[in-house]
């Protein structure tokens, strides 16, 4: 199965300009309709939101965290307009790779199940953008295991193909979680 995120003309550039505007991590959301086309799942942007300074609990060069109010408002909007949620954030200082950090993965373990529960198991797509490229993980089925994104198809711009540096390294992330023996 392939998974695509389709963006209308201009949105790709708008998101990337927001995310890489400075040395500080930024966050944006895309509200996307979900369609199954043969074997493919296609998420098509319907609306978007660029996170503002007041949305952040913590907003530093290396770590960002949205307030509970902002998260809950964004999930509610997705629910109200009948879309799934795509989150994008940036690692502006990573000039060599594009991959999620261990703290990103820790955040997903908590947030993704909550968000999917609120949105009745709709898919959740997370994208990280750096000057070197982009990486993505999607939670689509009920297994709780993430899958890769085939491409971001931004109209009028070249497709963005994720580096897949995170998914090829998931074992490492798992190894970082302490296992409690029997
Ligand atoms: Zn991150």
C-alpha cells in the first residue's frame, strides 16, 4: 500500500517557509480528507493551521511542546470538519538529515493513540522538515505500528519523498525504551 499527502498549489511552499523561518522549531497542521484509491491511501489537504507563539508551552531551539488547549482545539477542528490530522514540525538546525528525535517518538507514543481515539481511529501522519529534507511516519491501521509515507505531492512543486531515516531505525528507538523483564 502506498500513502500520499496531496497539497494544493502554494501550500507546500507556505508550510516550508513557516517551518524553516528561523533557528527555532516551528509547528504546523494540515487537516486532510482521507480517500482509499485502489491500494493507495490519499490524504488531501482541506485546510491548515500554522502554530503561533501563544500555542506553545515550550518553544526553544531544540524542543517544542504545544499547550493542552492548542492540541485540543486542533483535534476539535479536525473533528468538526471531518478530516484527519497531519502534524508537521521542523528541525531547522539539522543540515545533514531529516529524522524524528527520540523525544518526538516519546511524544507520539502518548499523543497519537489519544488523537486517534478522539478522531475515531482516523489515520495520523507526522512529518519532520529540516534543511536536508523531510521524514514522515503514519499510523493508519489499528496495529499501532507506524508506516512510511510514499510522497508529499505538492501541486506545482516536485514531490517530496521522505528520507525514511526514522522507520529504518525504529529498532533503535525501541531499544531506547527500557524493557521490564518478567
Ligand atoms: Zn522533532
